[in-house]
């Protein structure tokens, strides 16, 4: 075979591969998940456990503190917060999160020229009304609190995390599923469609949804913009957080 023939054959092969690649349909958009903060906690069944969600605003350059708070994950919405607890200090910027262990004082300070705006996802131990909140001059709004302890928790260690989830535009509802533990959602942007018990409700920014383990539901994004939310989740160590279809009957 001549050099010219070899080159021609190679060019034909390249062309064939290019045409075949072009004929492949583009990959379907997928859900994006980013774990922002995570930890493991010992047995959660020794005391009742509840969820509480707080919106906290601290004026620029002002300071606040929480006395012997519960386990929590703090998420920064806007501005910056310097967090000091347990001998460590960390500053959170927008979109960042930090797990804060219970039983320690937590000192909060807004740094920079803007107020600090954050969300506190609190895992309350004991009475559902026992969750300490940041002191003045912090402005605190309770977004959600379970009216009773989280049901159906199993003995043993638990994984706790805060995950940012984004559904691409026009994404159909995912398959029916439920939680192995429980979750508290906060909608950041876009509009999502939540379906449970045959009813579909659209949820926009600032909405909160609580998902106990027995809630079988679906999420989709009917809108033309990405739909992003935060999921504060607990699940038994070693078990998936999300379980397909309905929970098994006892």
C-alpha cells in the first residue's frame, strides 16, 4: 500500500468516527448534588430528636452567640460570618456551610461591610422547644420546627449532611422514593414540583419542606430555569439516604 493510500484510508476512518460521534444524541441533563457539610453522630434514639430551621441576620460588624446549642449545620446565604466554637474559628462566605457540634457556645460575627445572612439547620435533642437561638442583635426567624420528634429512627450511628441539589430545566419528576431517616429542604432558586399522595405542589425560593421517612414523593422541575435547593439530611450510617418506592410495612 502506498503512502497516499494509507493517508486516504486514515482520513476515511477519521471521517467515519466524526460522523458517528455527531450522530450520537447529547447526554440528558442530570441532577447535580454537592455535599457542603457532613458528619457522623452516635445513636440518635437516646433522646427525642427534632428538626428546626432558622433564618439569621446579623448587622454588619455586629456579634452574637448561641449558648450550648444543639448539633447544627450553618449555611451562608449572603455576607460573611466568622464562627468560633470548640476552640476553632472559621469564616463562611456565600454558598459555604459548616457543621457545629452541640454542647458548646457558638460565637458569631458579621465580617465585612454587609450584614450576615445565614440559615441554621438544627438537630434539636430533647424537647422540640429546647433549641437555643442566636442572641441580639441577631434577627432570627423560625422557618420550620417539627411539632413532634422525628419518627422511626433506628438505634445506631447516623450520617448528617447538608447537600445542595440542582435539577436542570424541564426535568421530569424522579421516581417515587422516601428517606431512610428524614430531611428538611430549603428552596434556594427556581421552582420545583413536589408530588405526594397524588397531589403536586410547586415550591419556590424560601419554601421549606419536611420529609419524614414514611413520605413517598417525587421531585421535578417544570420551569425553564434550574431549580436548586438545600437538603439537611439524616440517615442511618451505611444506608442510602434515599430509598426507592414505598417503605416496607412492619
